[in-house]
C-alpha cells in the first residue's frame, strides 16, 4: 500500500518538531488534501480528522531536549522522526514517499529506510507535499500536531506567536522571559542563534542601564 511522510516544525525556535506518516488507499484520502501551508487552520483540522478515518496515521515528536543535544543535528533528527513515524504504519511491500529533508533526496530516503524494520520501497522528493496526496496528507497531520503543541505552549506561557525566529511576537516573548526571569523558557531551542541573540541583547541592555 502507498504511504507518505512529512514533518512540521523543523525551523522554529520554540517547541518540538513533529513528523507524520499516512498509509491509505489513494481513493480513500479526502478531497482537498494539499500542502498544509496552503490551507487554513480550520481546513487542516477538518482534513486531519478525515485523513485519520481514511487509513493509518502515526506521529513522532522530537522535543526540545533532543533538538538541543550537541551530539546530534537537525538532518539526523529529521531522518529519525520520519523513520519513527513510518515505522508506526508501514508493512512489508509498501511503497512510500517522504518529503526530502536533505539536499540529496536519495541519501535522505536511504537513511530513513535503514531505520525502518519493514521491507519497504521508499523514495524522497523535495516539495513532495505540493504534488503527492499521501505526503500532503502527512504534512497536514504533522502541522495539526505542531499547531496543537504551540497552542499548549500559549496556554502555559501566554502569547508565544508562531514560534518562528522571524515572528516579532516570538522574539518579544523570548526577550521578556529573559528580562523577567533571567533565563530562557524551557520550550526554547537554546542552541538556536535566535536564543543567543536574545540573551546577548538583554545582557547588553542591562549593562547599559547599569
């Protein structure tokens, strides 16, 4: 059977990354499945429920502690997340496609497949979520999981924005946490340059006031 895999939350400075895999007959996938970035949150939520009804779904979470581990890197973590999600749904003889998380599509597919015990035929392609319905479905599931995670962070900390370094709300949140508490929040990826910048700017501002 066909399956697809994709991840969400690779680039943010806050929170976990998620990978999802979807295994289903192509005809069973709901109409309107597309790259999650092209869909509204409400549409993603509706599609997520329909995708889960259509076939098998598995989601893997990579928490901040693993992302910040100096013994690993984001490429390896992305490989591992895809493999964990795929292992949750794949069966011998399945044919799958994942969104390539490496500049070398073939290398990414090989690294993922090596970590899956099922005997599968796996390929990887850049921007696969834009044209393959199974990968698009996986992108929706991964994005919904990531959105729910960010919502939970907002419940705990207040408005954290999207979690991306380019988001002023996210940067303000990090700055205010450091200024008020003297440290970054637990949900921050401390190894990201954004966090280093925030710490440096708050320290500089404190020295200027002194």
